[in-house]
């Protein structure tokens, strides 16, 4: 059958073979040049680290950055890079939002694009020893900052989400996953999956735990921001976090189009008992503008900002999670992340079986969820939150303690691995 396809379409088969050969060559060159880069970095003090940031809502390196600030071995800088797949206006808006997010924290941050001069920043001016990526997708970040231009520099990737997808290779077999010097993963399950699915068979993958949950489990951390409109604390605080997969042919996670008007009704109906935060996936607005148009989309988002007991959150969500009482969502990484705060959580589901979309780890997490495929069940969940009814609390607590809690600090584990690898010239762990 395969021979017939090759004969019937020789051009496409030749192109596919050519791509495979080119990628294998890239992997060989990456290994060779990373070894050279590792040797150059030995004894370097400080080690220049550049974080390629794209969107504040998917920033997972905060604790790593802070540890580096307090360690003389490191010199960290954040470079805000352009998101280019939704046009220039969206690119400039996202860059400004992201830049202000880090500037307000007092971090060492640079914009990669100067709008007045129409010039892009040459990252090599910073003499980076290590570049940290926050997103694996080619075509999302401006091409001049894609990993193929930096195979002579040590590169690191920490996923911006905890993998729950059942799509083979989605979380570990894209070009960037294979080309980075280190990919730090959240679970041993993900490490074993990489060994099976990745072209490099997990050679560059290290299990450290997920830095994105560090503040969620740190008892000493106190929320820095109160994202809720009403500050008196009398109303229950519920997050609604819909995913972006609204278009046909996508993963099919979201029930947003079925619930978008209903959730506004719920906010109005329970105004005296609950306040809501609308926490959409960063890509949802762009996709709604295509589906609904810009005006309708803007009106919808503005509605959540203008109601007396609701608000919109498009930035980092750690403090939002910690100060909430419950969440309703159909997102991806939130499947795992919200469980760390150990509060009631509901998943709105559609007709697609969860086992078709999600991996075994995610299905185990759903065992701690209230699942709903009807609006009446969502409303019942809201009423239960108001009345402090939470039958799954004991079971959920045991799951969090026995399954989810990492061994030590994930961020410190990553720092330790980087320093040990550089000092002892360890190219790969596996």
C-alpha cells in the first residue's frame, strides 16, 4: 500500500523523505553544537540566561527567574518576543501587555521589537549561554527567534501547560522538543511518554516537577494581587475558564459556545451570593473575532468587566486560583493545576468521550472532578459552592497528596540540574 502511494505521488513522498533527512541532520548538528556550547559554558560566572517570553499568562519561569536573581552564578534577562500568527495589531498589544507585566515586577526585561524604528533586537548582543523557550510552536513566535537559529547555544524548554492530551507526540515530538538541550517535564509519566514517542527517545528530557504550580503549594507564598472586583470577602468566588478550541476540526475540548450566554445569566442570577472571574484561554479572543467579528467579541468581553459581580482576567492566574473558592472550566492544563489548590472544580463536557481526548494521567485527575454535560448541573454546582457542599473533598485531598505533590521544589530541581550539567559537563541525562 505504501509503495503504491509513493508511485502515485512521487513529489510528495520525495518532499517527505527530504524533510526527514533534513531534520535528522538538524538533530545531529544540535547534539554536536550543544556539546561545544556546554564546554564553553563550563566555569562561566555569571551564566547569561535569556528567557523568550510571549504572553504573561503562560509564564512558568517566575520562581526560576527569582532563584537566579539571588544566585551570583546567573545573570537572567527577559526578552519579550513577538507573537506573529494573529497580525501586527495583536502582536503589538500582546508585547506591550507582556512587557508591562514584567516591568511592574521590577524584572530585567527588554522588548525584542522597536515599533518606532521598525527594528528587531539581536539577542546575541546579550551573549546568552542559555536560552529559555516558553512556547514550542513554530509560526507562533517570530521566526528570527525560533530555535533553529540558536543551535550553537544551550536551550531549555519548560512546557507552559501540564500535558493532558491523548494526541500522540503533541507534548513531546515537535521539532523544538527534540532540538532543545533540556526539556524539563512535570511527571514521570511524561518522561516515559517521551521515551516512547519522541524522535530522540527522551534523551534530552528530565523529570523535575512543574514550576508552574510552585506558588500554589508554597505555604509561605501570599497572593500579591487581589483580582476580584468585590473585596469584602462575603461573596463566594468562582472562576469560569473556557478553552479556545471552538473551531471545527480542533481537539473539541470546549463547551464555550453552549455556555457563553448561560454563564452571564448565572452571574446575574447569583449576584448577591457569588462573584465570577472570566478567565478565557489567551487564544479564545482571537478565534472569537474570526467567528463572531471584532465588535461582538469586544462587547462580550466588556460585559464580564462591567457587571457588578464579575471581572475579566487575561494575565497570570496563580493569585486568582489561590483566592478563589471554586472553578468551572473545560481547559487543558488547568485539569491538573487547579487540583493543587484543592478546591471544588467542575468540568463541562460535550459528546466526545474524555478518553478520546485525554491521556491516562488526565483521566485520573477527572476522578476528582464534578463532571457536567447539562446547564442544570452547572447551576447545582454553583449552589453547592454557595452552601459549602463538597462531597469529593476527602478523595481529592488524598489524590493531591499521594499523586500530585512533587519531590522538592521543581524550580530548584531545574537550577540544580543546569548547574550540575554545566559543572560536570553532562550533555544528556538519559
